């Protein structure tokens, strides 16, 4: 057995993968026990192995559990009991301390009288061990078994470590290198793992180049039998929220709060913000001096337009703000039906509605209200509901 290689593997697991040396040795001992029992023992034997990674020495012992007459099933018990035999350790004493009647198995059990000849103070329920011969040609089997166990544990430890690391970061923005593109999906190298940026989670119109660095929201981490799956998104509304947290100190320290986001990725978003501290302008904080803060975010999003609006618990005021940049004459809101009628000047109608109804659609989404856009003469020219469905009526 190559002890240096074995010890190096154990050290790697302990320092790099976070798996304790004792845990690995226990696993190796379990594997050696199974290997010994398979090649040299009997099917019903209970075999324990001891392994010293420093010297490479190993020893084996058979274990038996001490029982007395009161624990054994009689012929009458056998006829009344059709239950399966319990595992050796559990068949002596139950979880609540009640004595269980068992079938005597000479490979599992030893009578109390015989046990006392080996160990004077033996009592029912004790474990007695008997040394087993270590076969001369078992070293090769043991070495191969230990190697396989260590390799498997490295894989398992790597999987557990990756899952733990990225699960903690779920919901955060993460950075990586574009590795390849397949079927419209982008694979991003995160260092210890590769994540997938699915086609539907990409910003419309964006192009990705192999080797370039990209940022995205880690929105899902899942563990499967085949490995760890990491899913990224650049189109998720929370991606914008996290960018605001990074770029705007007032949001990261809680002075300004993002109340809601309505987004059409790659085109336009509306962000509703509110100040939690007196004297702080929530919209001004997000825009920054000369627009420097918001321009950084817009650049990250590839030029996506962002409307920052001030949130209000007054629905009429909030709806009016949500239709920015249009100037609103008045808003009439019915809180029972959550429907609002918004009156707009003729020259502001196109702004209020937006291209293909986008502005009123996003306003309805962010407020959660059905909005009717009316001209000054009272004619409804556009309607949008909270699901984002828009109906436009052309004026004659």
C-alpha cells in the first residue's frame, strides 16, 4: 500500500474539502469490513475492521452480542411472531428500553454463561469481539478498497462543498467567465463549478463571447444524483434589485427601500423606491449626481431604460408616479375594484401609453392596479391590467 499517497489523499480531504480525517478512516474501515466479510467471512457475521493510516496496519474482529435465556424466543413465541428479525444491535434492547425476544444466531450472539468465561463482568447487551485472521493476500484487496473509498469520498466531499458554498450565495450576483454556448444556453465558469445561463434568463439582444466576464443572479441551486446544478439569470427583476444594492449605498444600508420592480428585460424597467429616513430623496439617491449611479446600472444592463419612481401608500399618487415620464392631469382610484382612471393631456397620451403600450403596462404591473388612460374629453384610449395585458383604442 502506498502510504504516502494515502496520507496525502487524507490530508487533501481534510484541508481542501473540509472532510475530517477520522470520518474518512471510519469509512475506509467500513469498506474493509465489507471486503473481508465478502471474501473470507460468513454472510451472517458481524465484522469490524481497524485501520492505521500511518503504518498501513489493519486488523479484523468478529463481534457478538451477549444474550440470556430470557431474551430468546420459545417455540410458542415463534408461532405467534411473524415479524422480520431486527438488526443485531437493535434486537437486544428497543429504543424505549424494552427487552425484545430474539432468535438465537450463533454468528450474532453469545450466551451470557459463555461470555462470562471471556469477560467476567459481561452482561446482556454487551458486545464481545473475537480477533480474526488477517489473510496474507488481503493487502492488495484492502489497498484497492481504500483507494476506491477515498476517491468516492473526494467526489462526495467536493459535491457537498460546492453545494454548501453556492447555496449560501443563492439570490446574490455572481461573476464568472463565459465558457461555451450550447443550444442558446450560456455556460459560465465560476471557478469551482460551471453554471448555466438559460436562453430564457438572458437579456434580449445580448451577445456573449467565450472568455469574457459576465455577471448574473444566482437564482437557483439544486442538488441531483448527477451533481450540482447552478442556474443564472440576467433577466430576473431581482438582478436589478441586487445591482441597486451594490451601486447605491442608501439602499444597501437601508435608508432607501425598493418596494417593487416591473421589468421587461433588455427594454425597460420601473423601480418603485421609498425613503426610510427623513431628509433623504429616494429617487435622487438612486440617480446619483449627474446620473452617475443609474448610468452604471444601465451600462451593466446593455442600455435598458430604467424609470425610478417614488412609492406612495396613496394609490392615486403612486399610479401617477408610475406613469412617469408622462405628466398626469388627475387620477381617480377605486380601492374596492382596484381600478383607476387616469386623465392625460392630448400631447402626453403617447408618453403615458408608451410604445406598444409598454409604459402603461409596466405601470399596471408595478402598482397592481387596472389602469384606464383617458383623454381630456373623457374618452378611454388605453387600458392595462395588473397582468400586463394592454388594449389600445385609437381616437377618430
